[in-house]
C-alpha cells in the first residue's frame, strides 16, 4: 500500500526534530573553540539588482560567488523601507510596531523596551562582537553609540571619511565642487584619498587577522554605505555601464489608481544640487529621461563598486583560512526604486523597496568545506568577462522576513533559539517575532524536496510605512513620530500584495483599522510590477481583508 501524503510531513518533522535537538545539544557541549564564527554583511539601499537574482545588467561577481555557495532566499522582505527602523527591527528581531521606531529620533531601549540584539545575544554566549561601518543607523536611534556597550565587545569602528559623504566633493561639468546626487570621483582627489567602504573593508580585514588567533569565536558585522545616495564611487565603474545601454524602468509613470498617500515624493533626492538644477515639479516630477538613465547608471556602478569591497573581504576570509569556521550572512536594510512607479527612493510598501537580498553561507552545509589550499571566495574583477559565468547556488522561494535573521543566525551557530514573543512583548528582553529558517538548510533540492509547509499560501511577509497626510508633502518620506497621522500596513503573500492606509495615533502607538483612508491590492501573477491597483474593484466581499500583526 502506498504511503499517504501525511507520511512525508511526518518524516520531515522527525528529521527536523532530530536536527534541532542535535544542534541544541552541540551548543551545550561544544567548547568556545568549536563554535562557528559569524560574519554579517549589511548593505545600504541594495535592491535585488544582482546577477544571482537574475539581473542581466548588473555586474556583481563576488556577491554572486557568495550566493553560489549559499542558500539564497528569493523572496525576502524588510519590515519598513527606511534605514533606522529596518535595522533596529531585524537586529532586535522585532517589528516596528514593537520597537516603536518609525523615524530616526528615539532609542528603543528607553522608548519601547530593553530588547536584546543579535550581537548582544552572541556576546552573552561567549562571542567577541565587533562592528565596522554602518550596522546600526548612527544617531539617536542607536543612542549615539551603535548600541554600545550592550551589543559590542569593543567600540564600533566608523570610517573617518564618512563625514564627507554629503559634502561638496563632486566635481561638476563647471569644474566646481558640488553636493550632487551623481558623484563619480577620482579617489586620489577626494578628502583623505579614500572612501568609507574602502576603509571599512580594510578595518574588517584587520580585525579578521586579529581574531584568527583568538581563543573565542567572533561575531563581526560589516555595514557598507553603498549604493545609498549620494552615488559617490570611483569613476572607473561608470565604464561598466555605458549610458547607451541603460534602459528606463519598465513602469516609469505613477500608476493609475495609486492613492496619493501611497506615493513618496523622494524629497532627499530633490535636495541634491544637480537634481535641484533640473527644476522638477513637486511632487510627481517626472525626471528628464536622460537624467533617469544617469541615475540608473550610477546606482549600478555603485553596486559593482560595493561588490569589489565584498570580494576583497571574502577573499581575505579565505586567505586567513577562516572559511571553514565562519557563517556568512548577507542582506540589505531595504530596496530602492529606480524610477518604478515614478519614484526614486525607498519610503514605500512596494516590492521594489521592501524586497531585499538575503543569503547564508554555512560551512559544510550550503557548500563543501574547502580542501587544503582551495579558495571558495577568490576575488573576481567585475571588469573581467569571465565573472559572468558564476552559477547561482541553492534557492528558497518561500516568502521570508528580515525579522527571521535573529533566530536563524542563532540556530545556525548552535545557540538556543530565543522563544517566540507573546503579544504584546514590551516586557520581554529576549524573544523574537520572526520565524526560524533553519529547516530550509536541510534539503538539497528545495524545489523538488518535501514540502516544508503544508500550504505556502499561508506564508505572509509584513511591511509598514508611516505618512503625515493623505497627499504628498515635504515630510511624507520621513515624518517624525509626532507628525505621523496614517500608517500603511501591507501584507505580501505568494498571490498578492494588499495594503491598507489607516489612521494612526503617535502618542498611543495605536492604529485604527476601522478608519481606512485608502487601500491597494495587486495580484502578483498578472501584475508583478504592482502597477494596477485593484482595491476599489474588489470592495464588495470578493476579497477578504486580512489582519496584520
């Protein structure tokens, strides 16, 4: 008699139970020297414009090489498409409604709860924790200290050249220096003769060399600035992307039926000197076509420059023979619109701003351990055509969220996974609101192997974004907490993205779902770019309104 489908699920459950029990047992019996190190690479404003995600234009051979040895999550989503709230969210494993951070102007430990962070948890479990570059967003949201001393064993490192990022260091056609959006530079001519991400790579490699002889395992977080604006990068990377080869976004116009509250007017772009000179009407633009191509060219060039820094870092990890003992996680805080929907920034709930790259390399699990003298991550020059031949590795297509980073890294390192948070969880210092993704690592073929979930349609990724008003205004992109009047709660499933914009009380941190200002509904199969809002056409009972956390 043939086994019933239930036997497959039972088998999966037994195997996963054994695996989790084994890892927990290992965490209790292993000495500190047996523990795996962790290298967490966080990128700023990087959408899935990478070769390993199917992009045919962008040259990213070093990140693609990492992906070829990793488990890559094809559909990973951030919880808010702006820097500080997103980083605090995934580094604490809590959603923005728990951290109560929707802007840049509060510190969660005193504003919401004394929540543990990923590096703090590793530090408390015997790791030396180190921060390089932009990991937490600097400023009030990390207590002007990158959450030190809670999260880090030593004071975090910030490149000395960071302070020049938004200054007049971009040489214009007039020969003068400007604070421009587009800023390809001759590195020898900029202040200090270097750039922040180059300095971060050098410092991270220095720390790896130091930690190689340490008796304790390390947790090293490296935060890169690019491709965040301004697009300030070595000018030679422009050569990878001739303007005549640059196409426009496939949907460069504001969609018909888009509620005004959903649109972000990209005010930080408009403030740059070169964009100001275009005299673009506010709030809907549009940017002239030739300048659109230049923006896209500079974004792609910034990604390739970033890729070289990641390549140098991973190559050093190989040279130091740390590849066999180090977990590598790579992600971005959110995506970035390059003209899609007539927008040029993050600050929305669309896929293009919430979907992020997410991949994990685990020695001996996602790739075979390197043999003596073998390098898993040899450096690849993006100008070398051979770099295009790197094949992607294993992929998981289920929807996942960045709040899953905390429990997943803990599980992969063999640490006790923090418990699920109750609701509310403001009184609990250590818990997590994301799923543990460990089970995805134990099947070689995620497409043909046993179903990890009985119904993939039950998987949901949540995002949200605040607005000060129903129509675009000067602070629509980054409203301060006191000015938030509306919150857009969005759910992404395998079939659709559904968003409701509801009244929000910033004093009580309370959303009123009975006061809906606007709605959006996009069906992914027929409308993958989310250009046709079907919300008003489905009112009348045909589409069930889903709840949000």
